[in-house]
């Protein structure tokens, strides 16, 4: 979905496909018809943006096969879909029965993380629409906080230098600019914008920056204007924004039974108090005596607040969007609610049609929030899409 800012520059709004399980290209292609096309139709959006997630095995296969990349681009174009951003945080098996700490491995001290991210960069360069200014990839904030020492920090620094050099190679070879944003997250080496400024002080800021996840920012109890100011002062660009809301509870003792309904076995739900107290999962918080209020790393659908007395951090999200729109040139906004499948049973989608409807409603909410900040909707013309389709089809025939 495309919008235009007050400078008449294109702003891309998408939804992240890490909500769907897929470990290979066939699974990715199946998602397009099962979910993305129904979402596009509900929104009457042409094109609909996808924040594509490719598991490491799928990324390796695509990186090695130019014809497969052409097929994927043609499949996107034929369905009125486009990709300007990839989610490179989960390495694989993100919708497995239990994920928890596995999502942080391999980390940026491990060469596999570099290889995966550069594979994604090459793929994205081939998927970008011809008129897109640049592409973006979000990635984990270096590593989980333990273990972390000087040797691991030095290894990460070397990997980031190699990453910047690899992205420069991609631009030289393809003419497309791809940037990578490190995504502060509770419990990681980089949890806050202050830690981002410290840990990423020496990176190549032409190609590397920060992905601001608004749910994570809320869980860190960071005020958005100050947080964006810290990044700006450090010279770190906001490469991408993940438009997400966290779970909030004012009185966790009184409302224990309500918040306990969100305990589940798949993902970590790091919990933070406004007094600075912290636990690494929601069930641990419930047994900790941690004083409220709490914000919980549990992405809540943007259009559907949890039943009172629980809430979502939508006021913080609105403040965060305003701070980004007013204070940065970020042009990639990705709705990332990957928790649909673990929501409490009474609000969990029961099939693909319900999930597509929920995703469409979230995107509509995000679009309306951005329009309220002065952006306007825009679309590519049908002629452009037809030309792109012919070009992709011709490339595929040539392959």
C-alpha cells in the first residue's frame, strides 16, 4: 500500500508475513493466494505491500537461483503485490510450537547471520519495484544479552563491517540500495535507543541503521520524541518502522486472571514495569511480584484492543508514528503482528479467511493513523502494473 508524504515522496505500508509458517518457496507462494490477495481485495489496494519473511533455507535457495527470483517477482506482480522490505530477524521455524530464545540464534557473532542477511539483500534487490527508492531489511539487535563479552562484541563489529561491504557490493552489482536496520528488543544487547546509539556508534550509517518497533519502544518505556532524538543525535537513520502495539496492564495483581490468559508456550513475552523492573517472560512476571503498571512484549492487533481492564499501547504508537513522520525520512512502515495464532482462544482467528480479514483491518488502522498525520493515499496506475507484469513474464520466458 502506497502513501505520499507532504514532500510528495512515496511512503510504503505493508504487513509482515512472519505471521505465516513457510520454510520454502512453495510455502511462500501459497501464502500469496491464501492471505495476501484476500487482504489486497478487502483493502482495494493496488499494490499491496508485503514485509516478506523468508526462512534461511528459502533465502539460500532463492539467492542461488536467479530464475526462482524472477518467478517470485512475477508472482507478486501478477497478484498486485510488491515487496520493498524483508524481515530478517527470525532465521527459521518462526511459527514452530516453541520458539522462545531460539529466535535470537544465530546472532551477529555468527557468520551464518551475515550470510543469511546478505542473501536477503541480493533477493530484495531483484524483488524491488522499479520505481522504489530503496529496500530495507530488519534484523535482530546483535544478540540476546547473555552471554555477551568483549570477544563477542568484537566479533559482531567485524560482521557489521562485512555486512556494510556486502551491501555496497549489492548496490554496485544491481544498482539498488538496500539498508539494514537493527531492531531494539527487550532482553537483547540493544534494548533501548540509548543502547543502539552506544553499540552501533561505529557502523556505516549509509547502509546500516535502526528498525524502530513501536511495541518494543513502548515496552522499554521510552518516550518517542526523546527516543527518536537520541537516534538522530547519534547519526543513526531510522531504516524501517514496525507498526505494532504491546499489551498493557495497570494493576497486575488485581487483573492477574485477565493477563494470565495471554501466557502461551511459543514466544517470549518480556515484561517491563515503569519502575524499571523486568522479567523475560509473562509467566515469570506473574510469579515475580513485579509492581505495575506493566507493558508486555505481546503484539496486539492494532484495530482490536484487548478486553478491559487490559489495554494496548495505541496512544504510544500514535506518538511514535508522529515522531517518526515529523523527525525522520523513514519511508518503510510494516505492520508486524505475528501473534495471531497464539491469541486467547476467544479472539484467535479460526481459519485463513478470518486471519486475512484481521490483517486487512490492521492495515486499514495503520493507514488511517498515517493519514491523520498528513500522509495521503496513492496508487500505481493500471498501465504501470500491466507493463511490469509483461516485463516479469518476459524475463521468466527468457529464463
